C-alpha cells in the first residue's frame, strides 16, 4: 500500500499522511509506504493502484477551500474522499543566516504566504510562491528566507544546514487545515471505504437549469429530508461559460435513507449528482 502526498518530507501533507497511517498500521506495526510528490497534480496521477491512498489539502479555517485541489478531485471520477485528517498549522522562519533583513525574498506555498501576511508586511518581504513549504530550502541563498511547518523546523534546519530566524509567525494562532484522504472508487458506486462509520457526505451537483430560484429548489430538497448542510460552495464548469457546479457537505452518511432519497429527487429534477466522498467527521 502506498500513500501519496505533496512532499517532500516535512510538509503539512506529510504530517497528515503520517497521522492517517497510524490508524492503518498492520499488526506488526509496519506502515504503508509514504511517497512524496513535487506537485499536487502528481499525487492524483500516481493513484492508479486500487490499494493506494492520496492526501490533499481541502480547506483551511483561515484561507478557506483549496479550490485547485477540489477541482482536481471533481475531475477524477474514479476517486473518492474516504477520510478526513485535521492538522494544526504554524510556521517558523528559517534561512542560511540568523538575520532578517527588509526586502528579503521569502519562499513558501501560496497558502503559507497568505497565513503570514502580517509578518511579511512588517518586514517588507518579497513573496515567492513555491510548490510546497519545503521545496525551496535546498536552494536558499544569502538573505533569502523560507516559511516552514513548525513541527518539522529542527529536522529541516539540520537537513538543509539552516538556522531558525523566528517562530510562530502565522497571523492566527488557531490555524488548522483539513486534509482529504483519497481512495479508488469501489466497483459498486454506492460503496466507499470505511463506510460503516461514515456520518458525512460530499455531494457534487449541477443544477437542472440556469435561472431564478433554481438553487433554492435544490436546497429545498435537502431541507425536506432534514439534511444539515455543513458547507456549500460553487465551482465554475470549465468547459462552459458562466455556468457553475456546486459542492455541498451533508451531515449524514452516504448510505442513509435521507441522503439516498435526496439524491433520487435531485436526479428526478434533472440535476446531475455525484457522491465524491463520505467519511467520519
């Protein structure tokens, strides 16, 4: 079994993958293989084996939905969200020298940069987005600095011969990111991994038509079946201009009568509906 994540080792995706694997350890304590990838697109492309899992960032309580990852999930109809892992997020600053200078270049993933705006602004730093929070460490030069996950700071500094410049520089101290654990779809589309304890369902749907009241009509179906919507957001349909699909997270497992009945009603209405995940929240 392989677990694919956005690497290299030391990213928050790595921590999420590691935490998930603790629950999947074999009796002898052996874990599956953790495989880091340079791009999140590579994580999706690597998931060809039925026994493999993938780890993607889904949502930050600071920056919201990671739209690129959700779009990739929507495109892959053979993958489902099988579990969710929450990771507390904090950032340290590292560099070749223990000196912080104005106008220095700071390297980090775009979501890390967005969560450290105050620190970046106060020190007049020049933002340089990279694929992951560890990707730029090997090539840091001079007064260049990087934001790294606090849980891995010491190990990363030792590995890349760096020094700690500052700690806990994120804007909010309660930052957290939710990661989705992806798995290949079961031959039976109604079956998902770990479905005996699921209490959350992610539905992707395209309304039957465009016009006033259409979304309200769809939402009324959820209301009629007493389904609590934890979240609802739209995504553009990339092949069509000015048309949108929607993703909603329901507080019920995908095999419950309420969810199945709502799906049937939506399809009878003419909506296109697909379950893209079900997991224990």
